[in-house]
């Protein structure tokens, strides 16, 4: 196998995920060989290495099959010392994420497993590129390390199941040199029940609504420990994934204007009030100031704000190609108060998406200047190559591809944009356990009242 010097870890992970031995036969070359107009004569001098790999190479491993790791015991002078040593041990073995972890003891993991009726050895799927197996217990271990609670487990399991959907092609963005991370949008009553934020500060840490941080961090730990996405070894993201806790938030369904459907219903056809997740692979986030100065008329302010937002979206980026047909160019968030303002002026979701889609079309001269036209010509999908005939070029095959979500604090000043690199938007219904009511009662005892009346 021919590969770059710095990609040997990725190749070994990929071989493992495809069911082959990680000790693959490889011939490596410096990165210069893979640059434009590079000198390929170096390939001619390595013929013997290629021949040896094809004829004489043999794997080192002599066993096949799954092997469960033994339990470990961390000694210490006291609990604090043992916890510190556990944290250091996890970092030494590349099991941690740099933040302090909760010890995934049998007791803690058993408590987390109360959040599902599935058996602990139930297989959710194979997480690439390493190809490690995600079981219910594996997910519970990661959630316990992330400081989660059992009532969060149903959302985590649904999100992981969605990530593993073949249509999302997670193996690519797990190992990519880009900075992709999953964005998980939650709909249904479970969001409020487990204290998942849909309002002010929903993307950041929130001590009153901690569920999103813990679930997102648990996903990241699974990506790393099961999927092998260790920086510089399994994932070649040049700048990292930006968010150690990924993005997990709820849509603000209470403030949807009349007639506006929740995102899970709109995108996946789920019945209203269905507990569900939607997962989108994204590569960056941008806060967009959308308000005017106050001197405009209401209609002028709406028109100008749509144009301002569209300028951010209308960038000739390669990432739009991934979701061109069936995925999405990205996730646009609008607060409930702003959504109501649009609704009062006669706008609905479809009109807003169409208005933005029309305004984000990119002139061919810009496609050519940035080289995006070459990527379009190389694409194997007929719909993508055919789109080159359109000038200006639309950033997605349809306005409905745009993921448009009502979320955020009750203020009309900003929008938020997550640029996607997502061939699909995958939805999954959330399965809650029979004891969910008891889990929520326990949460009230542990964390205090979680209703809107009690929260600041």
C-alpha cells in the first residue's frame, strides 16, 4: 500500500475497520510527493519495497476475534489520589480527552445503564476508522466518563446509531484532515425532561442544563476510544475538531410560530412531539449579526438581514458538494423571537429558506477563481455535474436541503450558522426506558427542580 509518512496511523485504523490486520504492508513517502507538480521519480527507486510487500510480507498477529480488555485497578493513598492517577493513566493510554473524567467504575456504569431497556451487550454498530464495536455498555462507559446521567443515555444511543448510518459516511470525517464534528438536534418532550438547552447559551456550558455537554463529550470519547480518532494518528484534522464536546442542543419548540413544524417532523416526517435526533456532520460555526440600525422599515430590515446572512453562506466551498443532493449545506439557527417577527410579516419556513437559497447562489466567475468548478467537474454524481450549467450556481440542489432550526435565546439580533460537510441528515427516534419517570424524579432530587419555573 502506498501512503504518506504521516498517514500510517490512519491507514492502520482503516485496515482494522475493514476487517484486515492493522500490521498492513505499506510503502511510505514524504508529503512532497503528493503535492501539485511533484517529482514522481522517487517512485521508481522503491520497486523492491513494493515487491517485498506483495511477495514476502506476513502479518505479525496470530489470533483473530474479539478480546475483552481486563478490568484495571488504580491504587492510591485515598480517593482523590486514586482519581488523579486514573486521570493520568487514561491520558497515558490515550483514553481521555484532556479534561478531568469521572471514573467509569462498575457502580457508575451500572447506574448509567438504568437509562435503557436494551441489554448491555447489545451492539449498536462499528465505529470507523478503527472499526471498534459500540455496545450499549461501551456508550454507558463513555457517558459515565463524561459526567453524564442515565436519563441522557437514550439520546446518546440514538445519536450514535444515527452517526453510524452508512449515508452519513462517518468514516470519512472521522479520519479527514478537515475539522468535521457531529451536530445533534433534539426534538420532542425528552429535551426538557433531561434539561437539554434550547435557549440562551445553548452551544456553551450551562450549569442549569448540563445534558448537551455531557452527551456531546460522550460522543467524542466514543469517536476517539472506539473509532480511533486520536489527533495525528487516527484523525488527521489539521486544526482539530473545534469542539471537545461536539454540539448537542434542542430545538425551541415552545417558540415555534403557529404552523411551523419541528425540524424532526419537517426533515424526517416524524409525528409531532416525537422524541428524535437529527445528526449533521459540520466543519465550523459562525455567529452572524443580522439586525439593522433601527432606521429601516420592517420590510427593509428583513430584506437586508437576509442579504447579510446569505453573504456568509454564499462561499465557494468544497464542503457544499458532500450534501448537495440529499444532505445539507449547513444548519442555520434563528431565535424564536426572530422567527415570530418573520411570521408576523407573512414569512414561513419555506419562504425564508427559498429567499436565502436564491441569495446564496454563486456566480461562475467566482467558482472558477476559487477552483470549485474543477471539483464540480470531477464529481461522479450526475446531479452535481449538471448543476454546472446553472449560473449562478446554487449551494444545494434544493432550498429545502437547508437545515433551518428555531433555537437560541429570545433576542432577534443574531443568527448562527454551522457549515456542513454532510451527505445526509440522519434522523432516529429516541427509545426511552420503562423507568424514565423514576430517573427524572431522581434527577430532581440530585439537581433540584428542573422546570422553567425553578430555573433562572
